[in-house]
């Protein structure tokens, strides 16, 4: 059945499991397209234009924002990041779903955009703040000072949980993966998203009248 594409927003505090869930969801359904951001930071070794990022100068980026060509944007550590609108619109019109790994601020901007009706938003919570801190320490990627800053930021991010359509408490990554898959399958079946449903039903009704000889 023909349908419009979804904009699937996945948000969580750092360490709650968002990136793992995103990878698992895309492995489960390879048709999912991961949103490619634009950035003003220089490419790192091995990064490919249009695959990892769209690399733009600050002047180009600001011009895109002024022209309304960004769904969302923000400044992070002196560099600009954002989601170009055109590739998302093209995927949506073609019936392809796009997965966004953004924070609550990015999610707010996307929901407030002209494509907001096509958004499905999911917030991933840790089972406890103690467990969240344990996971951050176990990654062995940050100093104690950075972990403390991440924990403080996590409290701010968690305060926005009620803005999302769905909330998953990530006690177990397998259970959380199944919950995310179920959400996506159900949202795809919403009547309003199945743009080919009306003609299909009309054809069914015509078939019934033909069978009855009317």
C-alpha cells in the first residue's frame, strides 16, 4: 500500500542506548534512511560528502538557514550543524522513512516545521541515573569531569520527555529494540499515512458491485 514517509526522531541523554537502538532499527529494516546533517566543521579523514555529512562553509550554512532550507540547526562547540530540508522531503514523498538522531531542541524544531505532521518521536530513558552514570563510566571515553557535565546535561534532557509521542525505558536493549520496531510498524499503518488507501477501498467497492451484477 502506498504511503507517505515518516520522520522518526530518536532522542535520549548520552549513554541511554539511543545509538545502539538506531543501529539495530536500521539493521532490522534496511529501507530506513538515516538523516545526513550539514556541518561547517572540516571533513575528518575518511568522511564522504553526502554520506557522513554535507560540508558547507559558515556563509553557505547561514544562507541555507535564511532561505528556510534547514529543518533544524544549532551551534555546537563553534561549528554549525543542521538538517537540510530537501532530502527529507524527497524521501517522505517517495514513501521512505528517515531516522533522526537529534536532541530535544532539534526535535522541537522538526516538530514545529511544515513536516511536523509526519513526525514520530521517541524518547529513550535509562532505568535510573545511577545506571546511566555506570554506562558512561564503562565506556571509558570521558574524564570524570566530562562525565559529571554529561550527567548534568542528562537531567535537562530528561526534563523534556513529555514532549515526545513515545517513551521507552531501556532496561534491556532487546526489549527496547522490539518496542521501537512495534512503534514503527504501528505508525506506518495509520490510516492517514496510507495515501493509497482511498483508491484501494474504492476499487474494492467497485469489485463488489460488479460481483453482484449492479
